[in-house]
């Protein structure tokens, strides 16, 4: 009798804790490398829209290298291919998306994106949005301006802006998105982010950053840095089996004291 009563008490306690928890879920898609000639990829982007509709996340982020070759026709084709996604979605600039030397400038790229996407109203390579009252999502631009490069670099201007934003919304939790990972899934210098000291110091300064998501390496990984921030690397959608990630964040503001206290579940979804 006592054993049954004890189990009942534990169950009620656990259910009570679950009732206090809240959930934010989003999808991230990286390295689509879209071209008009790739009809197979076109079809899988349609399957992606069906899968997203089924899973129904709060929003979707495309993590860069959205097109394989920087051109107006490829960017328009990519935006048309994902236009059927009937939920908020946001686009990150990658290495292959926009560069002056052998492609289109960022302003042209972003003009096309904002024409198709009502969620990105400002023609800016870095920006933020609020998916709910508890979170701020930041999109940073680590892509080069002039020529295509495999190295990512986030400008001081952006980091100063991010520092101000983190201070302004110190009572919010932050999710950060950019194409190149700060904490990569493997050591490969030719793909690495450069000049990272200021960025790393910024992460140590602020305690309200939950995760940083990126692509570029075409490899899945989840790592935690010394600050308790989760770094999530996404697979390349263009590669078989054409997958994306669902990120579920479970949090209880009454009990959590740092990003380490937040539960984050990452699921790879094949379309």
C-alpha cells in the first residue's frame, strides 16, 4: 500500500513539473545548394514543405548556402521552391549565396528574399526576430562580400550590435544562427571561422545565450561549450538522405539558472 502511495506522489510531482515547462520548437535546413537544373532537389524541397507541415514547428531557419551558384535566377528559383512553406521562415546568408566577384551582391540577394518572404521585411544581412515573448532569435552574416570563401568571419559591427541587443533584452533567452560554426563538428582549418576572439569574449560576457546553430560542414553534431551554450551543426540538405533538424527547447523559467538547465532535443528528419 505504501509503495503504491509513494509511486502516486512521485507521478504527481513529475506531472506538476511538466505542467510548468514550456516548449519552443523550430526546424533548421542547411546547405540546400539549389540550382534550377537540379530537378531532384526541387522535388525534395516540395517534400520538405509537406514534412514541415506535418511536424508543425514554430518557425524554420535556412542556414545558408541556399543556392549552389550565386545568381538571380537561382535565388528566385530557391525562393519559389520554398514559398509553399506555410509557416514563418527566415534565411541566413552562406558562402555561395552572394558575392560581388562571380555572383550577385548581397543587396540584390536580399531584395529577392524579402520580395518572397513576408517575415523578412528589412533588406539586411543580419537581423533579429521574436518567436514568442521569451526568446530572441538573431541571424548573423559571416559570409564574404567580395569573393566566395570557405572561411566565415563576423564583423565587429555585427558583434557590437549583438552586444547591445543582448544587453537590451537581458531578460530574454537568445538563439543565434549563422552559416559557419564557431565550434565546428570536426577540425578542418580550410572551413574554419576566423578572427573569433571578440565573438568568444561576447559569449562569456552574456549569460542569456541558449544555442548557436550553423551548417557549412555538412555534418550533424551537438556540442556544449564552457559557457553552457549548445552548438548545433546541421547536415547538408542537398546530400542523401535529404534531411533537416527539428530542435525542441523545453524550459521552465522558475527552475532554470543558466543555459545548461534548458533541455534541448535535436531530431534529424528525412523528407
